[in-house]
């Protein structure tokens, strides 16, 4: 029997213990859970405003040493004929098209390339900023930052400082998966540990670099590991310096198995829409110090993404002018335009507002 006092405590935005959070996630009646999460969302974001964004996701390279079993996008080895590093001419074409569509941000991610050190990224960021000074660079992620620091023989603090001075505007929460080191060693053996991921983010917060937090679930994690991930994010946010941006948003998405090494091991996508909505609602209630929860329509479909707006989410993310990683698992509806995004938000009973990465309204 679920203790409804836990739900009341969560709705009051009090800190849940890990045991209480696990009970909330596993045992709370779904209708009660999502209703409480929706009330918290409405209190934090009055007027039924739902935000969205125009940006472009450009992959710096697909050459990667991380060995993630859930990724079809990467290739191993610098001599692989399918490997690439995006050229400046290609950036020019992609950025100009983004600007034509009203975008203001470049999401730069890619593989942990064994030879691209701090000098490469400094030159890339400075060049992009010189050519397109109004474009924000939402770039890399903790595993990439840790990797760059290691191969450049720098500390994480030095690496982030130099990236920021070169033009880094904000740091995505990429590569979090589930913040359990034993699990990470199994599914993404070349990436940093859970503790190192958190350490990179803690340093970003000390340097007041805006960040986001993410979670990929629905593969090998236990409910306890999933909840532990949320608690780790919440507790790190609580330790950020006064006045620092910290985690501006949280985004969770389910593992997509199509054609992956994990699928060949028998780990097949099994997340239902109800499972996803339970995760979104739990995140809204456990993460009591993060204001923005994004609905991952890209991985769950637009209909389920819109339902998440009544389960605690207040943001629909980007129209995704370009997307390569998730689509490599076989998902096809990975890009929509601005008209379809705003119409979809209105159809769910909300008012769409275009935003920037800092959740400032652009319209």
C-alpha cells in the first residue's frame, strides 16, 4: 500500500529520501502521481505556457572511443572510411539554414575522438563565434569534456575555462545515461564514471556555465538506479553556488534499441507511454530545485510528448532541424517545423512561447 503522505510531501516540494522517491516511482497510483506533478508544473509556470526552441544539432564527428552499446551512430577508429569530422564549409551551410529558420543556437555534440584535443575545440568555437557572433554554442557534454581534459593533460577546471573563453555558452547534460558507475561500465565502457560526470557538472556550476541534466532509461537499469540518478541530480543542484545557473532543465528519454549492440544482447525497447509519463511525473516531483522539465517528443512521439505536458513537463524542446543519433535507431519522425510545433502545443490546451537556451522568451 502506497503512503499518500509521500505524494503530499513531494507536491509541497520537500526533499524526498531515496526510499520515499523509490516508493513514489514504483507504487504511487499513476493518476495521482501525474495530477500532483501537473499541479506543481502549473504553480511554477502559471498561465499554461509551454516553451519550445529552434536550434540545430550538428555532430562534430562520428568517430568515438566510448563504445556505447546503445549507439548506432558512432564508428571506431580514425581510419574508418565512414568516419568524418564536420568541415567549416559544412558548418556554414548548416548554420545559415538554421538562421533562415529563426534558430539561435547550435547544439554541438559528437564522438570522443581520440585526437581532437583542447586546441581543436578552441579553434572551432572561436571560428564559429567570429563568423556567427549571435549564435549560442550549447556544446559537448561531461564525457566529452572529461575526455578532452584527459588527452590534453589538463584538469577539468582548466578545460572548461578554456572552452568558455573560446565561446562555449552552455553545457548539455549529454552522456548521463544512468548515473550508476557499474551500469555505465557495462553499457558505455569508454565514458567517464557517474562520479566524474557529476564532478564535471559541479565544476561547470562553479564557473557559472549554464547546464542541463539528462537521463536515458529503459535498458538495464533497476528502479533503484533510476531513482538514484534523480537524487544525484537534485543533490548536485542543491550544492551549486548562490546565483549560479546550475541545471536549467531536465530531460529524460527512453532507450531506443533498433539495431544496437544492446539489442543484440537481448535488451529490447520496452518503455510504454505510461512508463514514460511516470518517469516525467516522478522527475517533476523529485527534482524540486529544477524548474524546467522537457518532454522528449523525439523519442516517444509527438502524442506522448504532448501528454507529458499534463504530467509535469513545461517544455517541448526543439523542432530539431537536424538529428542523426536517435534516427539511426530507426525512428523516422524526428524533425518537425515551427508551425507544427506551435499547433501541437495549442492542441494540448497550452500557449506556445518560443525561448532561448536560458528559457528567456523570444516572442
